[in-house]
C-alpha cells in the first residue's frame, strides 16, 4: 500500500507506520526503509507523521559522537520527507507494549515462556479452598486471565450456575473476524414428524436468515467442524456435540430513530377496519436480510419482522409487497395491570382479524407485509376479552378514573359488567334468576302479613329496590357504578316457611335475615340507568 504497512487517521492528521523485523540496520536495510518512506510520501501527500516500528534501539549516544543510526534517522530521513514528523518506536517501546498483554506474548513465544507460572497456578487449583469465597474468586480471576491469554483476538466469557457452565466466544477487537477468522460448520438434526421440532427448525432458519436468537437443546447438533487458527481453535468447545445446548444470539442495534409503521386489519375489499401504529426500534442482521423489533405505543404487543434485502431501492410512496418477509406478534402472558386505554387499540384490532379479513403491516420506505385472506380467526380467544376491555372503557368514562385490567375475573363478573353497560345504554335487562333482600328479624312478621295477605307465597304487585351507589365487582377491581334499580313483579317467596318460623319465634339473635325471591310469570329486571336516576331524584 505505497510504503504504508498501517495508517491511522485522527483529528491530528494522517500517521503512517512502517513495520520492520530487523535486528540490525545494515546499509541495504536502511535503503529499504528509505524507499518505503519515499513511497509513503508519494502515495500519502497528506501524511503529517511517519513512525518506524522496529525491534531494536538506536545505539547509545557517546559524548560528542552521534551514532550512525541516529544521524541517519535524524538527518537523512527528514530530507526525504520534509515537514513530516518522524518517530522511532524501538525495542523498549515494544517491550512496554507487550509487558501487559500476555496473549500477545503467548502468540509470539508459545506456551513455554509461561510454564513456571502455569505450574504454580496448577498447584493452587488442586489446593483446598482454605479461605473460602476469597480463594474461589482468586481462582476464577486466574482462569479468566488465562483464557484471555490464549488468543490476541478472541476470548471466552463463562458463567457457572446451578444448571452448569456456559461459555460464549467474544471478539477482543472489532476486526477479529477479519484478522483471525473462525468458521464453525455444525450439522443439525430435526425430526420431520414432530410439530415442536418443525417450529424450532423454522425459528432456527429464520434466525440464520434475519438474525435474532434461538436456543437448541442438547441433541440437535450431531457434528461440528471448526476452521480457525490454532489459538482460536482452543477456545471452541471440543466434545460430544449431542450433549451440548446450541444457541445463536445476534447483537441488537438501536435504530437512529424509531421506524413508525401501521398494523392493520382490512376487509375483503382492502378497506382498513381498524389498526394501530407500531414502532420498530432495534434490528439484527442475517444471511438474507434484517429483523426489526418493536411494539405498539404502550408496549402491549411485541413485533418481530424479518425483511429480505430488496433487489432494488424502494421509494417512500411505493406500495411494494415484501415477498419472503415474515411477521411474528407476541402478546403478554397476562393482560393484568395494563391500563385500559393502552389495551383498547391492540385488543380491538386483533379481535377484528376474523375469517375473510387480511392482516397488513405498512412499512414506509420498505413496502408492506400481507399474508392474504384469513381462513380462520387469527386470535380466536380475543373477541370475548375485547368485549371486557370495551366495557371497562365505558366504566372508565363513567367514573372518570383510570382503570387497569383486573385479576381473577370470573364469568359472573363478565356478565355483570356487560349488564351495567347495557343499562347505561338505556336498556332494561332481565335479571338472571331471583334475588335476595335483607330484613331485620323484628320486622319479618309485619312484612309477611302485608305481602301474603292476598296471595300467599306469591306477592301481589312487586318489589322495587334502588341504590344510589351500587358497587360493581369485576375480579379484584371495584367500580363505583352509581344509581341502579331492580323491578321484581309477582315475586314468589322461596323461603316463606323459614321466615314464618322466625316471625313466630321472635328474634334469632341475628342482625339481619334473608328473604329469597324467585320470579313466576314475569322476569325480574334491572331498570335502565336513566330510570334509576329518575326514581332516586323523585324520592
């Protein structure tokens, strides 16, 4: 490269390095250095510094006499490169650089140079842990240093826990894969008739194509071939590959700014029924393209999109279908704790992905993903959950409070919530079954006389019960619903005999007894919210 073994560009300018292995500077070797300097001046006119790296020091300067090497370097070479700063990095400088880097020493000398030190550490490894955790940490630190010395370019990170020992190959310098490449060729074995294996294989192939992460349990890698330098080869595990787990984890890069996309559910005519924005913030790279990682604005749904490298540039306004792309969407294991406003756009949209609709992800500047018409609902479990979320949104609007998705919701809670919303919408809603009313024991006799005077067990007319502050229980969430009223016509007293005994025997010692009412020819009804408010306002 024109008299340049290496070069470095910094804010101070261009520095060119000339690296020689000479142990002596004979006349012919000096001429080699001079030719290299002339070539550097010719090929790098902006060079402002030139460094000769050589494993020898200049001869000591004797009083009144300049050595030939020093005179040559300080007087002759500057004439070849006027205005260029010249530096000599000799044996002392090299020794100082190597002193703290045992990996480079080993790379140069082999293992023999550290045999005595290794022998001493071997005895320590065999000794008992007399000082407990302190000795353990010292030995682990020693192992870490020794692993780091194996190669100047690669090292192993390792962890030890209850499940065993895990090692991870890591580059020590950014260009390790260039100066000391490692090629690992494993052979994998997946069972074709096993659905779990088929899913794992798809995930594995996707990770190779677009980056990401995948873990193959022990038993999937049948053979491994490694092509690497002798030093790097020592860092690659050697043993029965079937006994080891195999994992690929790509480094995620943060995008300079989030990529805003649109996740949509469209009808059969391509009209958007509903949707929400998705923000991709990270990416990984693979053999075929990149994987983008993001979520909705509240982080409810996690997205992973595998995008093949385009064969030609895509314009900002181009509607190009991304063939070969893939989309993975994951919801949390539980919605408990998410605020309702965050859940609404995501759950509403996914629940709308029913048979005949299409799921589409618009990615500005890239194109779009479209899987075609759905043959079945994409998320069949979501419509009833979507109804609960929508109903909780109504309760949130009613109360003015921020509600979160509750835990421990039962079917009865869901039905009561749906009833409450229908009442808000002005409907009268049939009560499912009968109802109970609390009565003071001393009032039971008088009440029975009035209720059963004409019809016995069936009450003439009906009961009207109202409350100004009904509390609605939805799982572990309590909603202050407010005014509510029930009309129970032609009610039958289901426990009339029990109440008659209480009336005959006087107080039972209880503060309240229960009267159970069942419908006969007419059902009991919750009256609309408006009717309940009107009744309470008039009394």
